C-alpha cells in the first residue's frame, strides 16, 4: 500500500511531482476549509503531513489522523506544529533547514540594499520624471549583526563578509566555537555594536518580541533592521514607534506579526521596504525544499536515519 501525504502548503505545487513520481498519493488542502474537509474525509488514510511553520499542525488534527507517522515542515521554522502532541504519539517531525537558505540570504541582502540605498524611492522619483540625487549610506565596510546563525544566518554572513567587506557579529543561545564571526552575549549588546541588525532566528514563544524597544534604541538612529525570520520576533508597535520617531533609520521587512495583515502605520512610512513573505521563494528553492521532504520521507519509510529531524519534548 502506498503512502498518503496531506499537503497543507500552497507555495511548492509545481514541484510536488517529485513526491508523486515516487508513488506518494497527495491530498492537497491549502485553505482552512479544504484542510478541515481533507482531515474529516481522509484522516484514516493519511500517514504523513507536509506543512510549514505558520500553518503548523494542531493537537486536535494530529488526534484525527490515527495512522500519522511523520510531519515534514518546509523551511526552518516549525512554530505552529504541536511538538508535544507529536511526541506523545511517537510521530517524527522534520524541517527543511538549509533547503532555501541561499534564496533567503539573497532576499535579506536585497532588502538591506533597497532600504539603505533608497532604491524604491529613487525608482519612484524617476518614474515621476524627477531627478533627485539623494546621498544614501554605503554598505561596504559596515558592521552587520545576526540574530541566529543557522544555515540562513551563515549564508547572510558570508555574503556580507565576502561581498561587502563587513564585519559580522552574531547572537545565538550558545556561541558557535567553529564560527569566524564575533559572538555577543545578548541581543541588546549585539544591536549596540552594529549598523545593520538582521533577524534569522526561528519564531515561536522562545523568540517572541526578542527585538523590543530597548533593542531598537540600542540599534540607534543610524541603524537598520532587516527581518526575514518571523514577524513575532519583533515588537511591532515598538518598531513602528522607532521608525516614526527616527529612533532607527529604517527597516526591510519580509514577515509580519499577523500576516497577511500589515499595519497601516507601516505602509505610510518612507523608511520601510516590505515584501509579502517571499524571501524563500524561487524555482530553485521550491525544488530543493520538496526534494528534502522527499529525502526525509524515503529515509523514514525505509528505516533509515532522518536527514533533518527535530528534537521533540519527552512524551507525557
């Protein structure tokens, strides 16, 4: 009997043939309504779920899938997957750490360049037949700070250090002895030591509002914030206040707390560049992401070690 995968994601459909070619039966459920219907109709057949961090998989949904054995999360984040419920059932959980790291890192640098160099404003002025030559800061030789030094953080650091001759500092819960970059003991210390603060850490309760008013104040009036992580990592109201008052110079945001809703206050600010959570989206990233899901599924169902297993809490 073949394996049945409930697919909750909506961004990699053109690469799902990789799973189908290996005999997996896919049930596509990209909306809340289709998700509930699929679980109600096919819950007794589904033994794998493909989801992403913000979509997750709830405890009640896990309970409604009696044959479920493995949950595969695309991307690095898994904040809305109930890991405790999975652990209680002995269900394995994997993520896609590293699969789209290059794409996300490219986008982070694009946001940084756009907001620091004022690219959207310059483009708009030329389209208005204006010729405003505004002096904007350069990036070369500046100081970049990273919150998070996983696959994405390392890819950003490499681009900053080798491409723009930046010094790179980072904060993680534990220092990385193998890293060539400078470790900072806390987020505030990191923010006070850099020109550009880039967020590349998972979302969830542990990192909620890690960047607050105090951290933004430490970043300072010449500092820029780039967020390609999760909106929840930043205190949105504190960020709006800091951008409005000139407490920081600007921000490049690909993620938002409560997306797809974006605060109107952010939309009116000229010192913000925004994109709709597309940092990890490219044809290459989509292919590599689904390939990693396939590799994890194939390993699991043939009794081999998982490529990117998540550490789960103890069953209870």
